[in-house]
């Protein structure tokens, strides 16, 4: 009986030979498959870590958020319901004929008030008083001129008259009447050229829409 045969066993259970059985090592193909899987996992882990570092140092999340925000602005449909800013309508502007202008000369130069009043009349304005400025303004208007009227004229008659004299100061007082004073200042030379005044008046009548808060954010 062989030394490999357990006690009490014999016959067909008898083990013959004088060598112990050997365990086979894993095949070469199996080792290759395991090595490939391990390498792929390592490469994937390294790539994921690299992307995380790039996001940290370059602010990738913020850039993505900004890109999404920009995309939302690009594809945003126009709001059919007007907001408070859109709901406000511009006051109707008076025509030059509807504006009565008092022309006063606050400079030492003679004849400016009459000449200016005549030119404004040719351009369609209604002329009221013409003469020298009162003591409160005489030789005290240093610019090209001063346009003075009631508060209600601040965004109606005064801007319309302002298209005729570039650089004039606009001011309101406590008057209740609708006429507007044009007080000629020391830097006055001439009224604006008629073609330039007409362009300014046309632009005033059709202003560009003011951007809303959402448009500014986009």
C-alpha cells in the first residue's frame, strides 16, 4: 500500500505512486486579463482625479454655470406680459408750434434775443416775450443758454426746445404756466443747425427701448 493511501481505504480507492499531486498555476491568459483590468481601473482613477484638480484650479464649475446661464439667455423666449418698465409709456411730446418760448438775452451783446426768436419762429415755435434777462440771470448764465419752465415741462416742452440749442442747461421752477424761457448765455454763438435739430427731435420722439434687468444680466 502506498503511503498516500489513507488508513482503512484500499481497493479502487488505493492511491499508487510515490509523488504528491501538484496544483497547477493560473494560465498565462488569465494573468494577462487580470493585468489589463487592473491597468484600466488605475488609468480611469488617475483621469478622474486629474479632472477634479482641473475643476478646482480653473473654476470649471463656475464656467459651466455661466455657460448654462448664457445659454438660458440665448434661448429665453420674449416675455409676452410687459413688466413695470415696459408698461410705462413716454409722455406725448408737444410740437414746436404748441410751445411758447420767451427769449431773454443775459449777455452784454445786443440783438441776440431778437435774432434767436426770429430763427425759432421760422422753425415753428410760438414766440412770447423777447428782451433782456432779469437781474437774477443777467450775465450769470455762463453756458450756451438756460431753458427754464414748469416741472410739467421738464420731460416735454423743455427737451423739445433743447434740440435747438446744444449744451443748454435744463431747469424747472415754480411757475404754473406752460411757456418756456430760453435765456441766452455767454457762450452762445448760434442755434443748432436746422438739420441737426431735426435729427435730434426725431430721435427724441422715438427713443430706443431701455434694457430690462434680465437683459442686463444676460
